[in-house]
């Protein structure tokens, strides 16, 4: 996190005492006993960090050294890492923020520590060649992943760093809070999920929501607090009979109820279009057994039997992740049962070992597998996932944004299990296709895939696989990847391999075009030099010579169109470089007379366009996004695309807020659901048009077995106007719910 002011690092007795206290807490939190050498190296790292961060304080005003100590403590206490990671966490900002180099780190702490710190150090001095397709955040993330494929501790320390930054985000400006929180939700929370760090993932999500949508966060938090007494009473009522029975059966266990995270409740409200009051699975019951690894599977099923003796299970909601663990190592038995008062309740059953892995992911897995963190270098059950990353990085010569989008595809994907013709089980994401499966088997199999047999039935490449399918891939040596294949796949590996193959094919075609260009130059008696080739590229306004060669090869440009440019006096022969436009210059270019919005740090009045993806209206919390060709576009902060824009292009985001203005109409969409009845549509349109004088642009209603859903596009003045209208519509007989929806 950025530093603020220069001043003596420790200038009071209180701060000295606090520093000693924090350092001792760090040593105490190391889960495994440190030997003498470990303690010496940790002390050495602490001393180096102290010296490096002298005279620096955080935005909050506290000495900066508190931050690396806190990150190191999270690594040790909450993720369960050992001495090597603690040392790297203490030093993670030293190379980036001071004159010390990686060579210095290697000399003092060895090659392994230096390599991990390199993965944690941001890229500096990158030249932006194409601002339309560049993101320094994405470049840094790819750099980190390059080291991740060799040592997972890089990403674990980075997650600890991000977690502490999020915990202390309150001292940053609101604009910075939103940018950092969006990046966290977009990248770091999904990555924590993929690595099995459930506790870290949940906290990152909750804190991300707190700073991106504070009103929503505070509302859910308050409602959880208000309903806590009633919830505790119900949990006790649910648990009591199970508790007695488990004791009678001789189990050693812990049983408790815990509310779901604020973010998961919000996610369900948003995806299911429900108010808080209609989200029934606010909490889950967790039963954690003390049992040895050999007996834990049997014991978990025995506990399941006890639970279902008292409560009827929903057979469609049984999840057995003990027999087939998730790709991130998660193991548990989940069932949903009908509890007292007709409420569905989720019950999670797992052993203490499973619980530790569920909360701490990779680090806990290493500990149970070998008893030491250093097994990070050895084979583990997570190698398959790391191999997929390596495959992506091998062909990651595309721009970092495309790479990042492909990588992120699979971070949060739910998984299914499918089988090869020989009965080998493979894990793939939900919605993966036959072509995804082919690339999962092997890149060559994917590139030569012409179809598949699923459960012995012939299907196309785009066929979506279901859990339990048995898949046989059909190949042909003559087959090559095609552009439309990118529409058939969802996995990052398949996308990256297809893109790499298409790029190679394009290069081969361009070689033939180069031969045509050389012949044309000879005919015109021109030197076939890079300088002359670039002049032709410039005349046709193409990005590079390969594109010129490719277009010649496919006939998009005819050889006869290439004239002797020495005679073309009116033609410019200079290479047209993409102009680098600063944020300030672009803002100046689009400055206008609008008095509706104020934009930028100085809150100037600037021209803008309202984004069609979320249709912001006055009263919405909004931000401005500087486009390359279309000026500034205004988005709602809860726009479906907001998190991605803020995460990848934070430098192109500007502040924006509504000012007092005359009444102007803005397009908004609302969804109405309820029970179908005679005259319902007439009653709704009467409220809209007559009572509130709102103009409608379009409306559509669909009924199915007595249930209707309507979508209405209408013009309102601001959020207050829209809220008033939605409140009136909710009172119409038969209406069950009214909500705003994003429109395209």
C-alpha cells in the first residue's frame, strides 16, 4: 500500500513498546516450533526491514514497519506458513520501495527467498505501447503467477499482504478504497477460493463489498445483528437432539451454527433477485469430528445417518466432497435437511483435518502430507492445477489483459467429474464442453479434435458436459483450430492453446504474404528493406508488417495496390504511431458545458455519456471511465462491469457525482414478478402512467402456470423517483416483488 509522509520511524516510547509487542506476537504465532537458525534469520529479516522502511509511515500515520510484521503474522497464524514465508513477508516491500536489490536479498537470505521476493515485487518503468489494451495491474499479476508456478508461497504471501491492506483500507481516500476493493473482488478473493483459503476468501469478499457498496454491506450487517438472538434460538433447537445422539454414539466432536458471510448473502440476493428476508439459508450447521484419517470417511457418513434420523434430507442437495475432493483440496459432506418450523438447513460434516484444510488450504495440505512447509517443492495433489497455470504461461505471449481474463475464468468455476473411456476420472469446470475436455486431455488432442462421443452418442465440439458423463474424443491429423472454437470453450487452458495455435497459423500465412510483397518490390525496383516496408505499412495505416503480409496472403490487399510510393507525393510516408494521451489531456478534450455531473478530483463540469450497460440515473453512486475513442462514460458503482474496469484500468477511472439539476428523464428498467390475475397489467400501467406521470418506452410480460414476470423500460428523473415508483408497484394486488435490473 502507498506510503505517505516522511518522519522518524519510531519517535515515542509507546511506539517502541508496541513494536516489541508485535514482534513477539509474530514469533509466538508461528505454528511450528522455530529452531535456532529460523529465529536468527527471522530477526535478521526484521532488522533489514526496519532499516529499509526507516522514516516512512503509512497513510494512517503509524510506522510502516507495522505492515510487514502484520503480513508475516497473517502468513504464520492464519495461513499456517513457516519460517521461509515469514522472512519473505517481512521483506516483501524492501526491493520495491528501497535501493536494495534482489542480489542483496540472495546474498543475505539465499536464492529461494530472493525468488519469492521477486515474485512479490511489482514491475517498474513499463513502457505503455498500446494504452487501449494495457493494464499495469494485469502485468503485475502475470509476473506474480510466473513465480507462483514454481512456488505457491508467492501468492499466499501476496494474499496475506492484500488482506492486511483491506483491513486497514479506512485510512485511504474513498476513490482509492473503491479501486483497491474492486481489484480484490475481481482477482484476489477468487484466487484465495481456488487455493482453498476459505477464511481469507470470505474476509476479502466482505471487506471488498464494504468499500464498493457500503450501504448494502451495512444494511445486511445490521439485519444479521438484529436477527442474531432469533437465529441462536433456532440453532439451539435444531442442534439439541443431534447433540444427544452423537454423544450416545461415542463421537468426539464440535457442533455449532455460523451465519454465512455478508458477501455470500448479498450474492444470493443479487443472483436470485431476493430481498434479505427471503434468503432462508442465512446460516449453516457445522459438525467437526475428532477422528483419525483412516476412519474419518466412515465416521462422517455415520454422523450423516444420525442427522437424517431426525431431519428429512433433500436428496438433490447432497454433496459428497469426501470421496471426490474439490480441486482446491476441500473435503466435506454437505446435506440440506428440513428443520423445525419448515426451514431448510444446510449441515456440513467434516473432520478436524478437513476443517483445517478448508480454512487454510494449500499450507494445511502440505502440513498433513509431510509435516513441513518446505514440501512446497514436492509433488502434491494440487500439481494438476499448477500444471494448467504452467501451460497457460508457456503460451502467454498475448497481452496481459487477455491472459488475465482467461485465467480468471476458472478461479471461481464450480466443478464436475467426467470419465474417459477407460474409466479415469477428470475434474473440469461446470459448463465445460467436449472441446474443453479434449484440451484437458492434451493440447494435441484438443487441436486435432473433430468431435466427441458422450455416453456413446456422437456430439459436436460445443456440447456442454454434465457430471458423470463418459467422454471419448475423436481426432483427425488434418484438423486445425479455428477462430470460432473460442466460442465453444470456457477453460483458460483451451482458450490460451487455441489463441496460440491461431497466432501460429496466422504467422505461417503471413510468411506467404511476405513472399508476395518481396516480388512486388522487385517489380517496382524497390529495395526490400525494413524502412521501405514500414512506409507501405504506414500508407495502409496497419499496425505492423505482419498484418500487411497477412492481408496480402488472404487477398484483402492486392499486390497491385502497392504503388511506387516515391511517386506518391501526397501520401504521407511517416509511420503513424498511436498517440499517447494523458488522462488530463483527454479530460480537456471532452470538456463541455454540462451542469448535470461533476467529474475528476477537482469536480469539474465535463461532457460525458451514460453507459448503456447499467443506465445510471441521478442519485446513483457513479464513477467516470475514460474510453479511448468515446470520451468519458458514466457507470454505476454496482454496474456488472464495474469491478473488472476498476481492477484492470484503475488509472482510467475518475470521480463523478451528480449535482442539483433541472428535471431530466433517464431510462431505467424494472422487473415485476407475482401471481397472474385479471386486469393486473392494466393496474400496473395505471400506476406508472396516471399516478406518477412516468413515460414508458417498452413493456413485456410472460406468464407460466399462474406466475408472471414483467420487464418495463421507463423514464424517471432520479433514484428517488424510481424508488417511489417501485414502492407503489409493490402495493398492486398480486405483485410479489419489484426490482431494478441492468439493461443492455
